[in-house]
């Protein structure tokens, strides 16, 4: 089952990418979030936002899934005017 990740708006002033690994419970709630250094180009502020936003994510429940699932994905940040 494919999960659609939401777009986000927050206060930052640099472009960058943050790679995040999120462990989800069987109910789809984020239970652990970590920055993956490899591939991450964003500074501390972007990483802080990525961690906060990743904790808010909810994975679609899959009855046949294992007890916990870990998903790794990129958050791309782009400054717009």
C-alpha cells in the first residue's frame, strides 16, 4: 500500500534535503524518528523541522504487515517567496 506524504509549510531560510528513517507501530503511528546522515544536506534547522514533521506522519495500516515497519524517505526543503 502506498502512503502519500503531505507537503508542509514552516519557517526556514535555506534549501536542503533531510533523509529521515521513521519506525511505525502496527497502528501506523510514528514511534521512532532518526536523521540519516548519508544524503542529508540540510542544516540543524531543517533537521529539527524534519524530525518534528516526521513524528506527525501516519502510515496506512496493513493487516498483513509485521509488528513494526521502518520507512526511510527524503524531505526536500525549498525556500519560496
